[in-house]
């Protein structure tokens, strides 16, 4: 399962569709965002995905955590959202 990476310019509906699809297929999704704008888009996508999945009778929970990510030799702190069925 691949990490869903979100940027400040990501379309929330596209990210929500990716989250819902991964949850349906793998029963777990991980979303990563670096920066306030990216985290904002990720949270909005999570809310949309919740609605998409509820239509299929799937309820989800999200556990957020900090992770360190190496980007071009620099360590950045990212937010990782671990999403699983309830």
C-alpha cells in the first residue's frame, strides 16, 4: 500500500477518492502532509472520504501522528493520518 501524499494544491475530491479507494481495497490508508496548507487539504479530504465510505456502510477512524521525512537531505516534520475502519 502506498502513502497518499497531499500538498497545499491537492484537490480535496481527488484525495478523498483515493482515501476511499484504498480503504475499500486494503482496509487501511495512510495520508502524509507537510505544512499547514497541505494538512488543511488532507483534513478536508478525510471528511469527504468519510461521507463516501458511509454510503457503503464503512465507518472510519483517524489516528494522527508526527513523522520525520527526509527531503533532499533535510529532515522535515510531517503529519501522518492513519485511517482504518471502525
